[in-house]
C-alpha cells in the first residue's frame, strides 16, 4: 500500500510540474512557487526597472518584458541559466550587460526599438542563439567575435539602425550565413 501511495504521489507531482510548464504567468503577485515558473509575460506593465523578483525564477525559460520603460538589464540576468527566449522590445535600454552571454540556452533575443548603441563582445559566445532582433536601435557595427555566431544564428534584424553601406558590407562579411534584415542604403558617391 505504501509503494502505491508513493507512486501515486510521484505521478501527481510530475503531472503538476508538467501542467505548470504550460502556464504563462502575467503577474509577479500570482507566483506562489518560484521554481514552478517557466513562462512570464509582463508586457505593458509600465515597469521602469527590471523586476528583481524575476532573477529568483531559476527555471524560467520564456521572459517577455516588452512594451515597458526599462532602462537597464541587471548583470544578474546571467543567472537565469534556463532562459530560452528573452523579449525586451519597446523599452529604453541603452546598453546590454556582458553577463547576458551567460544565457547559453538562449535561442531568441528580441531587443528591438530601444536605444542600444553597441553590444558586448561576450555575446559572440552565445552558442545557441538563433534569432537576434535589433531593429530600430543606434547600432553601427557588431563586435568582431560575432563571427562565432555564424553557424548557429539564423536571423539578425538590423533594420532602422544607422548603418552605412560599408557597415552593412562589414556585417555581411562577419556573418555570411544567417539571414540579415537591413534597411537598404545607397552607395552613392
């Protein structure tokens, strides 16, 4: 009888964890067990700072903080080791911490419509990054070690950045394989 009870409890626990994986939390207040949070969507919440409580969500895989007024990403973001997707478009970011490169499971990084001028060199070591959206920022060039992303990166969106024709050629040389979206510029002399 005891073995059956233990078996039933383990099945119930596994079913609960599986059910939690599919749940998308939309508020920090509704979180009771931080380790049960896999997906968090806090878009349009008028946040001015990156919520510190998010950094305690060790199993977090999907984080959407888009359409807020966040100015900085804390360097502690690197502790979210299970993060697969990070969406921070439509914020007020002007820089990205080098610790973002610690997110080795990250496949999708959306940083469009911010104020980012440059990216940390360390991002070239993000071995699983497939999609990088940098639309509408102030980026003029990519770090040289982004060449390490050439085999994994599938799409990089650099439209509406102040890239000259020569800047775009440099990026095409640096990353020949991924699909690139860039605003067409003229090589007019």
